[in-house]
C-alpha cells in the first residue's frame, strides 16, 4: 500500500525539527541543495575530466544482494565508461557509500552540511554514490538520521515505516546484517516473501537538487535507473540513538541478552582500569 510524503521548500531549522525530526517523519526538502557549490558542478563529464585517473573502490553487487558484495578498484575514467556502456550482467558495479573526504577530498567543500541537526544527534559524515541501473538492498539505520541529496540525475527510493518491520524479513539480531532485509529487489518472490506485499510504503522519485530526510529506523531501498550522483550525510553516535520502535523491541531484547556474557567478561577489567586511572 502506498502512502505519501511532504515536499517542503527550504524549511527553517525550527520547522524541520518540530514537524519532521522530532516526529521521525521523512520529508523531501527542496531549495537547499541548489545553493551548494556542488550543484551544477558535479556531473559525469566534470568528474571524468578532472579526476580521470583517480582510483575508487567500486562495489560489485550480484542479483541485488548487497550483503555479499565484493569491492574492486577502478579509475574514475573506467567506471564512467562502464556506466555509459550499459551492461546486461546480473553483477552491477556501484560507487556506493564512499567517504568524500577519503576519495575525492577536493570536493568536500562543495557540499554544505545542513544545520537541521546538531551535536545532540552526534557527528556528521558524508559519503557519495554514483550509480546507474542498480538496486540497493532494503535496510534501516539504527544509529541516527540521514539526508540524501541529489546533485545529478534522479534516484528512486522506497521507504517503509518502522511499524512495517514485521513484514520485511529482517536478518536476525545475532548477525552483522541485522539492519538489513533478506529481500533483494522491489518485487521479491511472492512465495518466499509473501508478507512483504502487506507492508505500507512510500515510493519517491528524488530529483536533482532535492534532499530526502531518512529518519532513524525507517527502512529504505533504492533503485537507480539513469546515471545519478548523490551524497548521503549521516548523523549518529556509536550507541543506540533513540529507543527502537515497538516492532523491533523483541529483536533488540534478544540482542541485549546475547550480549550479557561478553559484558560480564569485559566489565571487571574496565572497572579495574578505571580504578587504576583514578589512583594514579
Ligand atoms: O543510494 C543508495 O544506493 C543507498 C543509499 C542508502 O541506502 C542510505 O542512504 O542509507
């Protein structure tokens, strides 16, 4: 079942915090990214011309399964030709989730970190994505909020509220993939994943110059059709950010209980280190 999302032009920090951040409600923000130096500058020709020989880690995703993806190094030139040529293979190359400051630090100042969030939300870091004709597997962020900003082209998001978690075939909590769904497409097999088709979702075509606020615990998967360039800025801390939504409580309780044995092993050492520090 599809639901809708607000599209708001340049909201003030107070409007954003009151209407969206505090309610953990996604929104499309317009009129902000268009003022970044990156807007109108970051495009495939510019990147290829300026950084042709720069090597980038490219993720190779087979059959939409992000969880078992491999990484290989390609130059900007080779990656752009791969995208331009168009390939029919089940393995798709994707420049995904790479820190801008590590790979193209010259571009770091072209982005403006929005002031909607502050240090209570944790530190911010930005990564970039350049892709075409591929899919990013359904997942949520448990450590904080994120915004996705489109500098070139268009990206298609499917967002599911946290309340729909029961339909989304989450990997179990005792695995490193516990924030991911086992589904690997927008239309997973109906016999294998029947509940998926009961979930409410929002489909969004996020356009050039727009920014999407993705609240903590909201599930999202992404379909890229034509070539696009985007950044995602994450805020977060290394600990759980807000209490998990009721739909995930049982899973989180299970994870907590499983963690107790390792906590009892490390706790005495931590206390004794602290004690030594105080006494020295
Ligand atoms: O754009 C993508 O492919 C993935 C973005 C994403 O999943 C995220 O922002 O967490």
